């Protein structure tokens, strides 16, 4: 009886990669990893570093420009102002009496769409507050010959207060100031602003509106 010989054992050896292929692939892998790391760091920086805050624009004052006289009377002068690139407007203001530089002053401003008055030359007496440009202030107006008015004023960069009304209602809104001889101003945010005489104010209001009709409506 013939004895069967065992089949030869074949051992499989793991396939070896070409060393040159491995060497060629290594720099590419390193470069890819570096790029990914750099991108991750850049994205992380964008997420953790907030942009610098944007500074608020300064509060704007009222437009102004070269002026020329329109009329004068009752101690008031009305002038026509033409801002560069803007529409003309008219201003009625009274001369400053000697020794009254610190007293409140009132001027009437008339333009095509918006008119009103500017209160300047005052120092709040009981609050120590100062006018902040762009901020809104309530303004109480107490006159000797008219009802008490509750108005809204805007602070100007020069420390004045500007009360604006639609031009179509300017004469009606200013009527209490036109009839009064003495008027006082107060604001809850500024305290007592002061008292002033309004002699000739009726003439000034009507003259400034006439100036607007002739020169600021075109």
C-alpha cells in the first residue's frame, strides 16, 4: 500500500510596496496635512476674534452757508443762507444787547420742508447738565400771554437746542411766541434754562416766513 505524501505547505508573504512609491507619497501627505492644519487655525481665528467696533458717526448740526440780508425791524434781522449744494433757508435773530452774552437767545429758522426755532446762549442753572449733540430733550415753554407749550428739542454740536416743526404749520406753532412779551424755558434733563423778553417776535416770525416763501421754496 502506497503511503500518501503530505501536500507541500505554501506560505504567503505579504506584498511589499515599492519603496520609491512610499517615498514619493510621503511629502504630498505632509503638505496636505500642513494645509489642513493652517486652514483650521485660520477658521478658528475668524471665529474667536470679533471685529473691531464701528465708531458711531458724530451728531450732525444744522446746514449753514453764506448769508445775505433780507430785512430788519423791531430789533431783529432776517438773513438768507445758502448751504453749498443745499436749499436756501432764512433766519431771524435779534442783536445781543451789551452785557447779555450769557442770556438765552432765540432765533427763528424757516426752510422749505422744516422750520422752527433755535435756543442758544444759555447755561442750565439747577442741574449742571450740558447739552449732548443729537440727544432729544423735552422743552417746556411758559409765556406770559399764552398757554404752556410742551415741545421736543434736539441737541446741536454747539450746545444749542433746536425745535423743529413742519413748515406748513410754522405760523400756527409759533403763534404763542409771537403774542408773548416774556417767556421762560425748562427741560427735565437740563433744568431751568432761563427767561427772556420777546419784544418784536411777531414781526420776526412773519418776516422769516415771508423770506422763506420768496427765497427758500424754489
